[in-house]
C-alpha cells in the first residue's frame, strides 16, 4: 500500500466519522440558516456559505451514494435560496467574485 492510498483511506475514514458525529448535518443546517430579526432576515454570511459549499464539492468523490443523495439536493436548494436572498451588501461582493464563485458551484 502506497502513501497516497493510506492518506485517501484515512481521509475517507475521518470524513465518515465526521458524518457519523453529525458534522455534515450541522454544516447543512448552517447553509439553511435564516432568522427573522425585525424587518430584516439574517442568513449565513456569503463567505461562510461559499466555504461550506466548497467543502462539500471537494469531498463529493469520497461520499457514498446515499450521502450524496441526502445532502446535495438540499445543498443546491440552500444555494439557490441564498442567491435569491442576496442583499445590497452581498451584491457589492460581486466585484470580489464571491457571488460568481458560488454560482460556479452549481
């Protein structure tokens, strides 16, 4: 067994353990977060949203089919919902490329 194979198996085992502990569910809940506060709606910050989506995209090849079926449709729903809730402040981040990066994950 070479070093790459060992690293891949270790990473997969760690990812599975993270999922068993509820880590993947917690990340999904962060993506779905919305809270009404007065006249405004609080949502997951765009940068955090992007980083979590990026994580799921990077590990997708290591996830089993059942996990992909359970997580990716809600992730894409949350992503589309988040894009619909872009604020004026978020739209300023377009020049930084963050919104484009989020759209590229679709």
